[in-house]
C-alpha cells in the first residue's frame, strides 16, 4: 500500500464479499493488518486452504500470504482505512513504527451517496509488541481437509532439532569499520556462508567439490536453556554467541520424511523468526513458548488437520515443529525471511537426492545456462 504516490483506494459494493490476497513483501517486519469496522474470514495461507477462521486482525510475516474474505457490511456513508503496521516481536530492538494505509470506500448506489467530508475511520491496531495476538492468529489456523488433500506422514526418517538465533562472528577481511566482531545469525550455531563461485544447485548437479559440505548438524553443539534471557549476561554463555561460518547442507534421500523442531534462542535478542523453506510445503504440527520438551510437547501434535505453510513464524521465545516429505530433488534453501538475518547467515539448505525415475530426477540446466 505504501509504494503508490497516492493513497490506494478499494471501491466496494454494499453487501458484496471480497477476497483479499494479502502478501507481506516487507524486508524486516511482520505486520498487523486491519480494516476499520470490518472483519475477515481467513480461507488460505501460503496458497494452502484453511478451515474458515474468523478474525478482525491478520498477522503476516515476510514471505507469507493470507487469503481472507471480507464482507462489505459497514455503513456506506463513510469510508474506512485499511492499515498495516509492524508487529515488533523483539522488544528492545529498533523497528519501523510507520503505519501504512489504504482506503475502503463504498460505491454510491442510487441516492445513497456520501456527502460527508469526514476523514476515513481508522482501525484500532494491536500494540506493536502484542505477541499474544500474533500467537493466537498463527496457532488457531487449521487445514481444510477435502478429497485429495495431503495427509500428514506418520513415519519419520530424519529428525532434526535446530536452534535459530543471533550471535557474533569475527570481522571479515577488509571490514575496516568492524570493532573486533560483527553481528551474525545462525541455525544450530552454523552461520551460512553463501558460495561465490558456483551455485549450490549447479554444484550438486555437476558433482563439483569444495563448494559445500553435506554435514549440517541435526542438533546444536550444546544443549542449554535456550529461551532464558539471563543467558545474555551469563559469562558462561559467551561461547554460544560465537557462530562459525560454513556452507553446510543437509543431505536427504528422495521421499524421506523430515521432521524439524525449530527452537528460538534468547542469545542477544529474543524475537520471532519467519522461517521459509523453498521447494516444499510443510505441515505445522505444533507451536509453543519456552523450550521444546520432546516428552510432553509431542502430545500436542496435530496429525489430523495441521495448517500447511511454506513460511512459519517461530514464536518469540518459543518453538515450532514442522514435517514434510522430501519429494522434490535438488538443492532447497531454508532461511529466515527477515532480510537482515538472512544476510547475517540464518540459513541452510536441503540436498534432496534423485528419485527412482525420470520424473523424480533433477533435470539438466538449459543449453544457454549462464556461467558465473
């Protein structure tokens, strides 16, 4: 809404139902979205159908999409702001406090014409730091089950417990303004280093050595109290904040079922990370606050109709469990969709092997494929 030189206006007809496809194209902000005096029925997220979910506020992370029905049932004699502003999950970090707006206005019908010069009605947006509202929205969604819908695979081949968080890394060569260490981000304490000579996919296809290693760890190097914010002042936690660089991928067989626990950490800052997986949709089995407990939290898994996504906003100071079938050969990136965290290294990749036939085998690059 903010890229137009003039305010965006959506003209609606009284009593009609509109499907809004909402996309968060922001670089570093999750967003609250509302339309004054109107409500929504969410019917899809990330292009996967959901059970109808009624709400007056939508929460959406970078990289996510939400399809929502809105009935034009407010008074046609007024106009209404649609508004979006940041959900700032990290309380002590700076963020863009801008509220961007568009206008919903009703099309005049017959003698029913607005003569008021009053400004549009502004919605009451959640507080910037309203994690309970964000968590309620993200966790109340379930999948719409219909004939042909994918079912949750029950047998798991690869189990991963992956910590996600911030840290420090030594200054790189030529970083003259760096004061001994630079901010970094990591998954399982590995800060992803992007290849510079050959792409991961090309290296996989050609079998090029020295571009990446297939040893991304299934566990963090150390088990600790992941979401305890006092760790930031504990000298013993200093080594946990150091995130070595590496171009590490996780190699899985074609058709393998992968379950990943994404565990937020409180090192340096505690916030929600929108984690995006390329090449697949995944089932969101469970989410919660604090440290994931394998003995008790598995009881909360939704194996019947979990929401299906490709980007999951891991709760602030919490965890999410996702599961997917690796039935797409190739090299598939997984990363935080906060752009600054991606550039700092909160990423990894899945190297999915070829399957048994041509349809499940990575095709060759086109003849005119450019070289680096």
